[in-house]
């Protein structure tokens, strides 16, 4: 270990909120789950494999295993359902934890291009020791808020299905893609590029939320969003395109939006409609929004928009499509 750096075990126990005191055999015995199931859970959470005799579990780990066992005993979830739920938590929290550590590290060191040294790590430990009890409820609060929003969207979607069968829902989905990102990545250093990506994601995320849509995922130079209605989808697309034009730090974006059946799965969305939205993005000019025929049909009578038919194009995997450019209607004199 480098001189002056905190003890990794001390840091781990501080952040875990308890002493590492149990082996895997101990945790299995105390929780009542099987050895095989505990191994599946550990991997689903995203933790590295541990030998049976390695002391790697805290009281909190045993309590979590007990809660999971009770959920199965009460018939709330079966083993496969638990594994899927735990994997969702694990993958989400992995990104959140890395994001938070990187953010704290950059805030606590003089040169953001340098890795955190002993002083920065000591500051992170001190911050965690004093304030982790205040951060933890914020995570639960955000989760409950997002859970409520997702539940409300699911109820609204169910109310509009009118007896339709199948898992796919009719949804508006769109991609916003930064222009010339590859060239920009060659011209900027890593920290400058990261700042551009962060600013783009912040702008898009705020707009999607304020319009009432959902940010499905971010892909560096691209974001994928969804909206329950065509109107909301159109508003998100046009607002992102306009806002990024005014951003000095972020290059223009191309936006492609489509409306149709979408399969929601594990927080993501899949299907031909999603693929079509991605293809439409490649047809858009910088700063513009291109939509598919179905979304154009949904919005054509809305006085807030101007829809222009453009040349039919062949797109990979989907054949010949008819794209349209979406703009805001000119103000009435």
C-alpha cells in the first residue's frame, strides 16, 4: 500500500456501516438461505466471488439475506424474481457509486486530471464518517420518487390499452445525438471531453424531466428518451435541439423520434420503433428534429407544430421510410 493512504479495510467497513466479521458459511447459516442461492445473489449484486473461508460479510449483509429469505417465504418473490430484482439494484447502484466517488474525488483534489491522493481520500473518509447518514435517506427518497413516477406511467399506459394484448406499449421514443463527437474526442483532452458529455447529459436530463418524459439511458454522445404521448415526445425533441444550440459548451444535436409499439424491459426499451428513432437521427441535420410517419400523423393537426415531408430514404434493416422534419409553428402575426 502507498504511504499515507487510508487502510482499505477501514474504508470498506466505514462505508458498509459495520465490521467485516462473517464468512460466507456464517452468512448462510445465520440467514437460512442455501449456499448456492447466496452465491447467485452475491454475483447478481455485482460483488466479486469470495471463498467460503474469507471474512467478507457484515451484519448488514446477513440482515439483507434474511429480508430476501422472508420475501420468498411469504411468496412475494420466487428465486428467479429475487435474482432479477437484485441484479437491477446492483447494476443501478454500481453506476451511482462510481459516479459519486468520481464526483467527490474531483471536488477534493486541486488538479482534476490527477488521481486522488492520500489527502483527498482522507477527506472522503471524513466526509463519509460525518455525513453518510444524511446521504443514505436521499437515495431511498429518490428511489421512492422514481418508483411512484414509474408506477403512475404504468397505470396510465394500462388505462389506454383498451384490451390490447402483448407486452409492447405504444410509446414515443427519441434519440438526441451530438454532432461531430468523434472529431471532438480527438481535439479535446479527457477532462474537457468528459465535461462536454456531462453538460449534454445534464441539459437533456433536465428537459426530459421538465416535459414529463423519461430519460431511458445515456450513451456518452447520445441520449434515449421516452414519452407517454406524441405531444410530450415532440416537445422534448424540439426543446433539446433548441437548448443545445444555446449551449456554448455542447455542439449541436440531431434528434430522431418515432411513435409505435415499444417493449419495456429492465428499465430499457426495445423494438422496431426504437430502431427507427435511431435511424431517423442519422437523417437529421444538425439542430433539427426528424420524425417518422406515425408521429407526423399524430401531430399534424396540432397548431403548435409545423411538419414538413422530406425525401423518402432507405435505412438499414427497415427498408424505405418516409421521414418528416418537425418544427415549431411560426408565431401568428
